[in-house]
């Protein structure tokens, strides 16, 4: 698989042992302008209907836990017709499985047997499950303050769990220390094959809309893997002439930690590290500086979308409103739904808006 570095322009064949470019930039899969819709194989399970699009020849007969092809449910939500993409209906209960299923298939095909990951919970659970299925050993670094349900899930899959004191950023430092000692970093933030798998999110929406793109997509963003996948996936469809425009992409974050909004509003080309103003209930978004910050900002501007923030009270009340409509998502997901009034104002009354509900409510159940 050929990859390139957006920071310095270097192109290379991806080596899982070199998780990032020598310049420090994150690898991306080389983009393609081809997308033959006649080669979508609907007989394959989940996201593997797009196996030909991934162009990973080393994965001959992929294993699956069932990631991808999640429901797109439309309903009247707060007085407005809205489409919810139920990414929480994944093997481990989060959208991370979409990228992880392709990534771990690739790592196994490359002969990798031991992996490490840092996570606030969902990515760790995803890597743990897929490593167990593939016969790999996994070590997962998590904040000791992470959701007990997520920690239990990771441990039950058999991964070695390392609980790290302090903020989310300390878990990344601990994982990188393990990488410096020779471990392979199965990072949802850096791995380009994971990012390739996330593009299937866009392709599914396109198919579910009958070969059209929605007007806007709202995504809760921490590291931004799903946002990047949506952008690259829709961009590939547009370059292939299958859609006429990109959906307007919106990144939703809590006010307590919103580095993307700060950089976007200031007109910056990169996202500086931002000190949190407090601890948000949207624990999956506790990223002070996304790895792919430059590209996230590019995606938002190119699609004529934006970065939005919501309060903790808005997250909580929207979390409850989703549940009263039969959608049990975690607070991180509710962050995107809470931003809907701002999105509606920007896109107009007749726009088709998709919201990504990224994690199950069982991950962070309400207390009491």
C-alpha cells in the first residue's frame, strides 16, 4: 500500500513498523479518482463490499466481526427531519471497528503479532477485540479515569491493560514509549489503513441515499478519524463523478475542550494544543491536539462546513432526547446531535443532515 505525508510530501510503501513519516507527519493512503460502482460486492459482509476499493491485495480472504453497513435511520428529531447513522451498532459498540477491521486484517497479513494502542476506551476495546480474533497480542494504554465499562470490555478481550494516571495525553506518551521499545503501534490516530477503512462510512451513506450525497454530516471529533474518512470517502466519489458536491462537514466538540473550533475560528492552518477548561462528559473527545489537525481544518473549509461547540448541559439534555427517541448513544455521540440547531441554521430548512452516533450508551451508562 502506497502512502504519502501531507506535511512534507514524501511518498512511500507503508511499513507498519514506521507508523509515521520521518518528519513526524501522519501517513495517509494515496488518493484515487476511480470508483467503479459495478464492483461493489454486496454479497460480502459489512464493509468488505468495498474490498476492491481498498486495493489491499495482501488481504486475500479477510476475517470479519461484522463491522460496517450500519443503519441510517431518519426521524423527526426536535421538530426537524434528521438522519442518524448508527455507528454504535458495531461489533464492539463504536465506530472505531470500521477502521480497525481493515487495519488488523492488514497487520495480520503483514506478519505482525504484537500491537499497542492508546485510547480513552473505544479504540482500545476495538483493537482488543480484533487482536483476539486475529490471534495477536495487544497492550492497551488508557486513562485510569476512563469509563469502567470500557475498561472491563478491554480486559475481557484478553488485552494487557495499562491504566495511566493524568490526562488523556499521558496515555499517548506511554504508548509511544512502548513503540520506541519495538512494539507496533496500531494507532487509530496514525495508521493509514485504519483511515482507509473509515472511508467506507461515506460510501455507505452514498449508497443509502440512492447514489447521492447528503447536504451535511455532523460528527463528534477527537482525533478526527471518522471526519477524515468521511471527507476522503466523499471526495473520492466526487472525483469519480458519482456526486456533484461534498457534503458540508461539521466537527462537534464540547466547549470545555474545543481545539478545532479555536483554530478554525482564528483562521489557522494548524491546530495548536489547547489546555482543557475542565473535564467533559464526552470523554471520547478529550484530545488537546489532533494528529491530523491540518487536514481536519482543510476538510471543514473545503466542504464549506465548520467547527461547532456545545455546553455540558446541551450534551446531557440531547443525550436524554436521543434516548427518548430510542437511540441509546454515549455522551460523546450526543455532542454531535447537540450541535444540530447550529447546523440547521447554517444549512437551511430543506437540507438533508446526517448525524454520526459513534458509540453505544452501554459504554458510559447514566449513573443512578
